[in-house]
């Protein structure tokens, strides 16, 4: 499935390569040009190196889970469904209390409430948030947790690397002022190379840090308001449309914020929310996510 998405979305494949390249480049610069020169004679070199690599390891683990996990694809029926009498069946659907079920003309199947079609994955995704090129996968009901964890550890790694680069830069300036001036000519080429790596890593950390901070905030707002960006946009459009009498505005039962967070991150300890552990899929309104709604077709 991941290989299929790469063929459908070359931009997603490029973003995957760029993500892994950026992570390994940051690790290389931090160890080779930050920790070893500045903290080689101190226990801080080992401590900072271990902590930074643990963050990167968790980052890569969460990213891999977000890439290869099922985002919540709606199962396709084993046999083709006849939609010729769809309008007459719609009244029966509402009478049975399964409001919100719709028909996807692309998948040619019924889809449960809050499911939307992804043109890249070519499938309907339960509670689809968006298709993210950085994981080359949809962010949906079953992998949103891993995506948010990936954003969290990316932000931590960006802040940590910025702090280490700034501290190493200050240390280098102080050591040059107190050091032997005769060695300045010999160290000039390596010094320029080190400064170049510092600047590149700082720019990378700032760009990724700001980027993931904005998306992280957007994801949390989406969870605690119980509205995906697709639903927010649809509700906003329907609200702004004059003389709108069509009941397409999506409303949900108000739930406590902690309950909404637990639906995404799992019902275990809050500490477990930091790790890419498998959690049981949420059950929304007691609806069983089968290929067909609960009525005879």
C-alpha cells in the first residue's frame, strides 16, 4: 500500500526522503560538530548525545507507525452494491437510526459518518483529517495519534538541536578568544565548515520547529473541538451560504476534552500517550464500521 501511494504521490515520496535525510543530518552535525568539539572532555557529551538520539529514535518510530499504519480505511464490500434504489432506501436508513451514512461514488460503497474520500489513497478514510505528504499517508482515525507524536518529537528535536548549537557556538567564541592566535590560520578552513553546518542546522531546526508547532496546535484544536478540518470547512461554508435549509451541518454530542483526547491517544496512562503504542480503535456512537450500514440493501 505504501508503494502504491509513492507512485500516486511523488511529492509524498520526496517528503519522506527529505524527512529521513534531515533527521540523520541533524544527528551527524550534533555529534560531530557540536558535542565532540565542545563537550568531549565532559560527561555532558554522552548525556546530551544519548538524550538527543532517544528523541530521534522516538521520532522515527512514530513517523514509521504513521506511514505504515492503516489510517482507518473503510472496507470495500465483497460484492458490488446496487444503488439504483438508493433514494427509497435513504428513508429506511434514517428510520433505523444510522444517520450520517453516505455513498462514495468513487469507491462505489457506503461509508460511515465522518468518513471522506482521499484522492491519493483512492479510498474512504474514517474521520479523515488530511493527506499529509510528510508521512505519505492520510491522517485518520487510527493513525492520528502517531502523527501527533511525530510532530511532538520533531518539535523537541528542533528545540534541543537549536539549544546545543547556540551553546556550542558560544563555547567556540570563548575558546577562540582565550586560545593561541597562531593556530587561527590552521583552523580557518575547518572553522568555516563548522559555522556552515551550524547555520544549516539552525535554519532547518527553526523551519521544522515552527512548521510542526503550527500543525501540532491545529491537531489539538481539531481533537478538543471534535471537528476535523474538512468538517470545519464544510460547516463554515454551509453557515455562510444564504437561505440554507439543507441539514448538512455536522454537530456532535459535547464531550469532555479529556474524553476526546483519550479517543485518539488511548484510555491508558497519560504517560503512554508519549509512546507509539498500539491502542484499541475508538468506538463512536456504537457504530460498527463495516462495509454496509445497518439495513438491508
